[in-house]
């Protein structure tokens, strides 16, 4: 799943990256950096913050940003 697809799913739900970040207590730039780095990759992030952002984002769009992410959480 790429960044534009995630953005489209957020917009469908009346949100965007900035609004998602602020609602979940993340810095907007950090969310964008994590999405740029990890979206569409097959491996899971090792950092706690990156993992938490991707998990929350997956729940917000109701799809795994990284395959198997919600199964691990």
C-alpha cells in the first residue's frame, strides 16, 4: 500500500495525515516520515513509535499499511 492510497482512504473518512496525527497525539511530520519509510514494505518497523503510528493508521483506514501489522499488535 503506498502513501497516496493511504491518503485517499483517510480522505474517504473525512481525515488527512495532519488531522490523524493530531487526533492520535503524534507530530504531523513524524507521521509523514513513517509513512514514507514504511508504507508498502513487507517487513515491520523495529521502533516503538513507528510501529504505533502504523498500527493506529491501519486501524483508522481499516487495512494493514504493512502486511500483518494488525495481527502482531
